[in-house]
């Protein structure tokens, strides 16, 4: 079974034309991979569909506007951790 | 339809909150300055305006589902197809179905039928944001009333 990182890397690569080898757990989706806000909507849609979740990206963007460090959401290893958390919370017990 | 005012829909004929879908009617005008250029001697509804028609159906669907609390802005179209010519005077039926309700955005599949035949379709991404001002919110609510479904939505 593919790891969350592998799955998200494939999504970013296919939706945003980023070479897969360029994507690492330390990549910042916007700053390093140059995924713009519109393309990130595509990425989010694919993540939502693939993992069966509703990633709270609107809240994250508000937090970043409010002064939070965007790295906590948009660096891949952190993004994947959030996905696992949301997917875990959504999974039937 | 009033093409020059980007008023693409005439009436919402069905709103289904459970299936997150909407059907609207739209009649392409017999005459419009748009047809003077598109095309001389062969007037056709521009594909970009068919896309706008689908986007407006998607937008009003989301407005209805959210109780007119947030403004959907057209952000992206994927797999837009224009399958047949649409001529002045055509009666169109516009379908929109929300297939995903994301945080701050939604994805809607839309298509247009004319004379029983699908003439256009697309997958649309709409960004859902708080209304930027009261004037726009009032305008959109007035349009919802004109389209005949605001009461039902609320």
C-alpha cells in the first residue's frame, strides 16, 4: 500500500506538472514546487477524493493570513500528517 | 438570456437539495450584438458563453445549497466540450450537479441540452468565499428571486 507521501506526491506531479523526483517530504507545495493557489485547489480536490476527506484548507489559509507559519500546513511531511489525522478522524470505528 | 448583461439563465425549474442538483432554462435571444461578430452570416452562441451559462447554473446551485451565505466564483473549467452548434432562438436546459463539497471550494459537473441533445458539458471548480460586499449579496439575492427559486432555497 502506497504511503500518504507517495500518493500526495503523485497527485501533485500529475495535477501540476511537477517532476515526481523533485518532490520530497521537505518540499513546500507553493514555495518549492511552485503550485499556485488555483492548482492547489486541484491538488486538494484530488486529495479529498482519494482519501475520502474534506481537508480544511480554507481554515489553513486563514491561519496563514493571520500570521501562522505556512510551513506547518504546506510542507509535504506536515501536509501528509494532517491528511492522516483527518482521514483517521473520519474513518469508521 | 441577456447576453450583453451576462444574464445567462431565465429560470430555475428544479432544485434538488438531496441530490445537490439544479436544472435551469435559458433561451438564446434571436438577436444580439454578439451575433454580429460571431459570426457574420452564420450566427452562433459562442462556446465561452455556453461555459459561462454552465458556471452560472453551478453558482446558483451552490448559492442555494449554502442558503445564499457565500459567493461562488468561477475558478476553473476542465474537460469543457462544445458538441454542437447553438443558434439564436434555441431553448436550452442547463443541468448542474455538485460532485464535491470542499472547504472553500466545490466541484460541479454541468451540461446543456438543446432539442434533447447534449450540446456542451464541463467540470467546474467554484471557489466559495464570503461575500465581498453587501451590494453584491443583494444583487445575487435579487437574481435568485428573478430566477424563481430563492424562496425555495431559503
